C-alpha cells in the first residue's frame, strides 16, 4: 500500500485547518485584550480552543461586550 497517495483530500482539509487556526488566534488575542466579557474568560478560552471554528464564531457573536 502506498502511504504517499492517501485518500485524504488535503486540498479540501487544509483551508479549513488554516481557517480554524486563524480564527482561534484572532479570538484568543481579542479575548486577551478585552476588558470585560459575557462570562469568565477561562470559559471562553475553552470554548475557542475546543469548539474549533464554531467556538471562535460563538465568542465573536456572544462573548464580547459592546464598548459602551
């Protein structure tokens, strides 16, 4: 069996991996800079890291407080 010719479609998976990493880094940086969030910051770290793409999106939609 040839291990170099695997059936994994890397051309479809790599953009998702890159997107997930970018969202996680941007989400964590935003969380670090935020003075206040809706809920404890440690919980948002877990959601961002373990929730993959939806976790980061959930933080940006629900976790950040408006600057008012």
